[in-house]
């Protein structure tokens, strides 16, 4: 790779609008990769800016860095993502987000009756967890719509 096709971490931060610390974090997580100079300075290929754009898009859609990383794992590291690459990623994300929207709608619709009632009756409330019966299953929410957990 030609030297002029490489960017310093400061250049990438400036052009992407991300902090140097964020770039290092993404690199630690394997989302982006840098080459090292003889002086151990990071140098990024110019097309890292496209990968960063994909990461930021995924975050705006509410995806976790792990989910974004799975999508990026299918991209070549030696060139920017193509229109075909983006179409494949966006199709995967469309399915994932559609499933989340469906779950969120079910949760919202179930909460409306509980919030509307306001009684939180210990005898009839479907949310009440008598004697912490669900505690044995571990921390976190246990009563969640079927298929909503990962």
C-alpha cells in the first residue's frame, strides 16, 4: 500500500468525527485494523473510513457492536465495502431489526393494560413475582415474550 493511501489515527479521527480513544476501542474489538510503522505508530488504509461509516450506521439503528462486528466479519479488510456488500449487510440488519420491532410492539401492547390499570394487585397482576420464584433462573428479566431473548 502506498504511503499516501495511509492515514494516521489523528487523520482518521478528524475525518470520521470520532475520538482517538473510540478508534482504539474499535481496533481492540476487531472492528477496524491498523498497520504499524517501524516506530509502532498506527496507519489506517483510507477505506477504514467506509468501515467506520458502516459501524456508525449500525449504531444509529440500535445494533450492538457485537452485531455490527458480525456483519463486518463478512467484509474484506483490503478494500472498502461495495454496494453489493452493503446490500447484504442491510438485508441481514433488516431482518434483525424487524424481529426487534415486533417484540417491542408486543411488549408495548402488553404494558398498556398494566399501566392503564395502575392497581398492581398482588393477586391478579401477571407481572408480580411471588416469593421471587424467578430468582433461581438468574439475574435480569424473566417474563419476556416468547422468542424475544437471544
